[in-house]
């Protein structure tokens, strides 16, 4: 499985397909009003929308600033993308 691009993760966040993924990002952005506003603006947006692209860039920066967050983000995204059963 290839590593997901931050925009792919942003698209999953926009659809709120995983409460855990959304909660992880929302908690990380809690002290950053601009990042939190970007997350909220992307809610319900189409995968190729400017809002999702912007959220992808914010996620990319957050991963660069906090590699541990990036690892948790990717693990949670992988967990929700992997079918169980």
C-alpha cells in the first residue's frame, strides 16, 4: 500500500468518513484558529475542491512540524481505509 498524500487524507476528513480521524485532526488544530477554520471550511467539500487542497497543505505543514502527529494521522487513515473482517 502506498503512503496517502495529505490531500487524500484531507478528502477523507471533508467527508467525515471517520470520527476518529476527524477528532485527531481537530484536537491537533485546537490551538490554531486558522488551521481549525480550514478544517471546518473543507467539511462537505468535493475531493478536488480548493478547500480540500488547502486542508491538504495545512496537514502537510502540521506533519512537517510534528512528525509524531503525522505518524498518528497516517495510522488512523490507514486503519479506516482497511476493510476488516
